[in-house]
């Protein structure tokens, strides 16, 4: 069975390994809320944590990691460069160093350009390459990049992004982007993977779940894992954090994988990466 354990890792294009399953912390409040969520997740076996400068919770995410009694090298931490810090090296380095300081950690495992800001994202990527070559970041990647954004940076730079983190769930399966990323050894990571919990209201997913004694949320996350995608459902609720990780004792059949594939509607719930204004 593929994806046997919560600690299963996949190699990025630079040889560094990333856990395939983790915790997202968008909208988790800095302080007790996010601290407890990260601490509980780490206790439950999660080893990948996904934050961002704009989530404004890096201080407590870092604190929970530092106080976890888990070796730093066993935890994979992602954070992201916010749009207001995009542009030349000076800007990007400031964004990165501020994040590192807020986290109170020596390094981050993955640093992502959060959105492809028009007129700036190519320079931001060049700056990310410089930071990476200086050894301050283990891996660099992007988020919300469409094929044309990726083509543009691949043409102008030397380092291929390790990851592209994008909105991806049964209603937005991103097949063209996935194919492109696969061809270029860019791992795809799914955000909003459980439709903000609404996966439990999708009849087809709930129906499939009954066969395995699993919820629609768990079916959706298992579909991510079996598709070779990294997935980072968010929760600050201990029971849901545990429930969302209970994915490693079943395998969806080919038929059920096909049913989920047929749910695609190319429907976004978040902003369109070609038309956002922030
Ligand atoms: N790169 C980007 O631009 C970008 C954009 C959005 C998100 N992300 C990342 O991706 C992560 C996940 O995306 P997301 O947070 O937007 O959405 P999501 O993970 O699909 O859904 C999170 C929501 O579902 C609820 N939930 C969690 N588990 C549940 C369960 N088992 N049953 C019912 N409800 C459940 C959570 O509430 P409770 O907390 O109360 O459990 C929360 O409201 C984010 O946290 C962030 O790290 C990245």
C-alpha cells in the first residue's frame, strides 16, 4: 500500500525529503490557538507544518516547534514570502530574515513565493535563488503559479522550484498544471484540500467513505496521497487534527479514485492567480 505512514516523505528535486501530509495554519490565531494546534499535531505524528508571513502566526508556530522535544531536523517547516516584500534581493532577504526571526529558528525547510505578483515575481525568484545558494533555506518553491508563470521563471533562472502550492481539491483538480509540474519535477502541494471541511457534505465522497468506514474529509485527503500530492489540511481542533491524519490504514480502489476524478468542475473557491489584487 502506498502512503503507509504519516511520516512518509517524498524527495524534492534537490534531494531533500518532504512529508507528504501536514498541518496548515491559515487563520489560526497567533498565541495559544496556533501553539496548541501545532503542539497537538506534532504529538499526533504530523511532521510538516505550513505557515506564511501573512498568517501572522509565525512566532507561536516557531515556539511550538522549539518546545516540542522533537529534533528540528525531523520537522519540515514551510513559510512564505508575502507580496509586499516581492521584488529585488534586498526586499526578499528582508522578508525572509524577518520570518526567520519571528519563528526563532535557524532555518526553514521550504520558502515559497506566495503569489506571482505581476512585474515582480521573476525578480523575486532570482532573489530566492540567491538566498538558497547562500544556504539559508533548505528548498525554495512557489505558490499559486500557473503554467505561464512557471514557464517564465524556468526560462530566466537556474533553479527549478521544488514545490508549487496551489488550490487543489476534487472540484479543482488542476490536471494541466499537474502534468506540467510532473514533467519539470516540481511537486504539487494542495491548499484548501478539504474544501474548508465541506468535503463531508459532498455526497459522492461520503458514499465512498462508507465503504472504508471513513469520512468525506478522509477520503479526499487519501485521494491526495494516492495521487502523489502533498496535502496540508488546517485545523485548530485537536479531535479534527487527529481525525484528519487517520488516513494510513486504508487504500482507495481504482474505481473510487476514478469517481473522485470525475468530480472535477475547474471550480475555484479562492482567488484566481491571474486576477488577484493584494
Ligand atoms: N498558498 C496559498 O495561497 C494558500 C491559500 C490558502 C491556504 N493555504 C494553506 O493550506 C492550508 C489548508 O487550506 P485551508 O485552511 O484554506 O482550508 P482546508 O484545510 O480545506 O479547511 C480548513 C477548514 O476546515 C475545518 N476543518 C478541518 N478539519 C475538519 C474536519 N475534519 N471536519 C470539518 N471541518 C474541518 C477547519 O476548522 P477548524 O480549524 O475549526 O477545525 C477550517 O475551517 C492552510 O491552512 C494554509 O496553510 C495556502
